C-alpha cells in the first residue's frame, strides 16, 4: 500500500503534512497486516480442528512431497500438538527413505530434525528406532530433542521418559546431555522441579540413590550438586504449596 503526498509551498508545512499522512498510512497498513495475519493464523490453526483421518492424510501428503513450501506452518503446528499421531508417520517415512536406492539425504535430515523439534516422549521413541538403524547418524538427535523439550516445558521430564525406555544407547546420549546441562544452576533448578513432579515430594537420600538421572551421573554426582538440588527442590515445593 502506498500513500502519495501532494507538495505545498512551505517546507515546514509540507514536512508536517508528510509526517501526519505517513502516520495515517502506517496505521492503515498495520491494520491490514494485522487482519491478514489473523486470517493466516486461523487458516494455520484450522488443521487442529480437522478429523484425525484428514490430519493423517495431510501429514502423509506433506511427507510424500518432501515438505513442500507453504505447508510448513500447518505441519509444524500439527506436529507439536499431535505428536503421537505425526511422529510415527515421520519415522516410518524416514525408514522407507533409508531403504530407497534414490533416497534424499536432505529429506532424511529435515525429517529427523522435525522429530526432534517436537521435543517429547514420542520424539525420543522415534529416534531410538532410528538409532538402531544408524547410531552414528541419528544419535545426536537425542540431545536436540532435549534442547527443544526445554522450549515447550521441563526437559527433565523428557529425560526421565527417555531413561525409562531402557535403551542403552538412548540412555548414554541422554545422560551426556544431562551432565552438560546440570553445570547450569538454572538447569539444576529445572531438574529439582521435575523431581518434585516425579516423586511428589522433596527427594531424600534414598530417592537420590535410585533416581534414573542421579544414579547415572559420573561418580553419582558431587555432594555439592546433590545439596544444591535438594535445596532447590525444597524451594520449589514451598512455592507449589503457596500457590
């Protein structure tokens, strides 16, 4: 949208007029953009209102056409909100692609990243299947999944789910991620909050001895880390009780 400003004799008056009309034009343009954005957002969100059979058909079509342009927003929204439905479809398509003589490496990489993007238990389960096929290629996606899990919620909830699978390779990558993350006080607090949710109480020494994360840390974690997590869990519990 453009706005044409008619010239006047006075530079000052002309300058003032340009400013006021420019503001009006900008406001009008903003209204149009906001309205357009709202309509676009509703179009994207409509995917969540479709029957499950139509969602499956949509996801399969996107995968079959290797993520065509224009469907990224709808597919991503469906992926994050219906991961139990979409992720198995992605993982199955990756396996089919891996077995194809004309496979697309770019598609496999992008599809694997999409699985990790969801950052949840279904992501971990799918990646564990891919690791059995090619650990060198897909092992790093465990860490990427846990990084993304932090964008949607508490990543240590997904860490526990990953360790509960009982898969040695998954446990190794998950533990490595946890050890690196727990160097941060913020992540120690996040773990403490996850322990409150998992155990329903502030962890004690008996919980620490059998906790799937703590029991896998090098040297069963330092006394300083244990004390820090206990203290942070106590604070988190008190906060929950006040709410």
